[in-house]
C-alpha cells in the first residue's frame, strides 16, 4: 500500500506528462494510490492561497483517482507515538508532517515523497520518486 505525500501531489499538479511523477505512475499503474486527507488539505490550501487559479472543487476533481486515508482516532494516537519517538531521538519535523506520518504508519503504508524529513520517523517506509 502506497500513500502519496504533498510533494508528490504538487509535482503531479505542476509537471507535464513527462517527469518523475509520470514515471512513477507508469510503474505503479496496477496498484491503487492513497492520499491522506491531511495531505489533500495541504495541497488544496497551497493551490488556492498561492494564486487562486483553481477552486478546491476543481482540485478535488483532478485528484479523485486517489483513494482517501482519513485522519482517525487510531492515526491520532499513532501521531502521538511518532512525535514522542522523534523527541526521544532529538529529531523534529513540522506538526502537520507528524500527523501525516501517523496516518500512514498506522495503516502500514509506504509514503511516496521527496521530503527528506520523513526519513527521521522510525518504522515509516519512505519511497522516493525523484532525485
């Protein structure tokens, strides 16, 4: 099971039909990809507040091919565990990324991202799609 991160979706929305996201999608075309709803929120906010060219509904339609991973009570508890582990290791990532890591780790998914900060999270498998 693979869940996509914010960097993946930003690249998906901005790159042409060629590039690292397109290449990754070709290699995984037979398996569903998941998006944590927290990632979708981050993408919607970024796009709408950056230039306002697209509405949230427009973006949601462009991303409807992704399965949703909601933020649940179980993922909230997992996020607390992630934050505790990071503090014990002397590591720090931003609060939203802690929550995203909690969602992804709780369901046992791999996180597809180019955000190196997620590598600090124990027991979270990070899949890079770009150099």
